[in-house]
C-alpha cells in the first residue's frame, strides 16, 4: 500500500478525529490520485471494520430524527458506546445536507468526545452520496465507533439505499400518523425493523398510544423484510429523552435473533455483493454517458423521445448499438 497513507491508517485506528476527517476528504476527492489513495486506505482499513451495529433512521421531515439521534446517541454513549452519525440527504446535496440544523439539534452529541457527526457528502447524485456514506461508515468503524447511525429523510429512493447499507432500519412516525396510515408508503413500512412513534409526550401522548396499536395491526398485514424478526412498534419522546432504553433493548434482541439464525451475516454478505454491482453499474453508465459519440447523440435522441417522434425502445437500441460498435 501507499507508504504515505500508513501513518494515516494508524491514526484512524487510534480514533483520531483529524485523521478520520482527512480520510473522508480523500474518499470524496475528485482528484484521481487522492481518490486512489483513499481507496487503498479503505482496503487496508477493511479488516478493522464490520463490528459496529449499523442503524438506519428515517421518517418524514420534522418527525424528530435529529432530536432522536441526539437522545439515543447520548443514551448509548452513557452505556459505553461510541457513536457516529452520517446523513444521506438527497434533498440538499449542494449545501451539504442540513448540517446547520443538525448541529444545533444535536448540540450535546456533536460536542461529545465519543461522538462523530458527518453531514451528507456534498457532491453528486444519490448513488454517489450513498457510496461515500458507505465508505465513511467503514472508516468510522475502523476508528472504533461501534454504533453507526445513517439518517435519511423519509422521501423517495433514499430509504432503499440506506436500508441496503444498515443492519437495522428504524422508522420514526408522528403520533397522528394513524389517520394517514393509508398514505404511508407501504414500501418504507416494509423496510422497517423497528417503528417508533416519536413525540409521545404532552397532549400527544394518548394519540401516540393509539397510533402504536394501529400500527401493530397494519404491520401484521405486511411482509417483514427479515425472516428471523417481526417488526416492533415502540414509543419515544426524543425531546424528553424517554423510551431509549426499550428501543435499545429491542435493537439488541433484533441483533441476537439475526445472529442466531445466521441472517445477520447473510444480510451483510448480500449487501456487499449488491454494492459491488452498484459500483460496476455506476462505472459502466458513467463511461457510457461520457463516450463522445454517445454524449453527442443524447440531447437529440432525448428530445425526439420526449416529443414522441422516436420510440424509447428504438432510441435505447440506437444508443446501445453505437456503444457496441465503438467497443469493437
Ligand atoms: N414534543 C416533541 N417535539 C419533538 C420531539 N422530537 C423532536 N421534536 C421537535 O420537532 C421538531 C423537528 O425535530 P428534528 O429533530 O429537527 O426533526 P427531523 O426529523 O430531523 O427534521 P428534518 O431534518 O428537517 O427532516 C423540532 O422542533 C423538535 O424540537 C419529541 O419527542 N417531542
Ligand atoms: Mg434532521
């Protein structure tokens, strides 16, 4: 490996923040040489990864994800854990996610020596953001963080991506969500291993309890994403820091159940495999789109398809044919 990255490797293994930040910068670099160094570093860190519990957190904007992570994170640190928080936020890739909001919502956690908070990578499409988040997760694991949170906004495609990189997927809900149960995306609910009705405090507490029982019924009708675990519905007040112990208890039971059945390892193996294919697909697509012939014909073809002059199938065939004939 590159001798230059060795001291960095050591420092990461010692958990030094500055080294972690430096490694992340390497991985996010668009400079090919830095990028290569980052990949080499990642490879040498790999044997030191995999021991953390990876928890995905999702829910609609304002449900309390950041407040919840602050409360749950501090609870876990009290139990002797070290916590890293990463974000996949496709809504604002340019500004780097909701870092300002999050740093204030997670004030105590962000200042804690046993926590590391990293906002959404600041570049590119969702696929790229997800890739960097995954790599950052591995660096954090090598640096000794044993609980990794990946936060994402509960809209669109990002949940599926986050679910494909975590062990446990936690969906936060609002106390009044029961009425809108029909409106909740079934797909997102099906990904959840734990559903937590947050803001179960004050005047909303009794409504939260009602929602909890409604969800219990709803989940029985859905297929569970894991064969050795049935999703559970719990209550929390992130604001008042209540419910954290039960949630952690459920998370531990979840891990035990999956580890005993072999599903834990199996899940991670299939995630790695899928990740490899995602990288291959991304790489191929980038090469394809950047090929001069393809690049030049795309605008016209797209227009022609949009206006109904050319069938999508015909246009696709045309692009693939010209790619194929280039290659030979
Ligand atoms: N009453 C009550 N309010 C809460 C609770 N958790 C969060 N809030 C409030 O809900 C608002 C939104 O909280 P956030 O933690 O920023 O929510 P979020 O899901 O991270 O929001 P986005 O990052 O915008 O998607 C804030 O005003 C919080 O103080 C809770 O358990 N009870
Ligand atoms: Mg937030």
